[in-house]
């Protein structure tokens, strides 16, 4: 992408949508915790114009470069959590 003669924008995504709750649950699960014991949801803070569904469309990158995602959201969360634990706690 960076080496193309003409610059263009590409979306790097799996094309699979996940909720914030799924992301939080995966992050807490990666360190052996239940997120419901630590997170409080205050619905008064929800924005009325909140985007309830979002999903990245990687089709342009797939067509141009035959790009395919190698990891899913849960894999990335696990890797991020492991790296953070290593950095912060030397684990």
C-alpha cells in the first residue's frame, strides 16, 4: 500500500462487526477476569446519535493486493493484553 505510485485509502479490517461489550469481555477474559465484576454501565451517558453498528469494509485492499486478515478481534485483543502484561508487569 505504501509503495503504490498513486496514493489511495484502504481499510484494513476483518469485515466482521463486534460490539464494544464483546471487545471489553475479550480483554478481561485475556487476563482471566470477568468484566461484569469491574465495569459499570451508565446508560445516561449513551449518546442519542451513537453509531450502533459499524463494520470496516476491506474489499478494496482485498481486490488490489489480495490482502486477507490473519487475525480476528479476539486474537488481537489477546496479543494486546499479553504485550501489555509483559510491559507493565514483566510477565
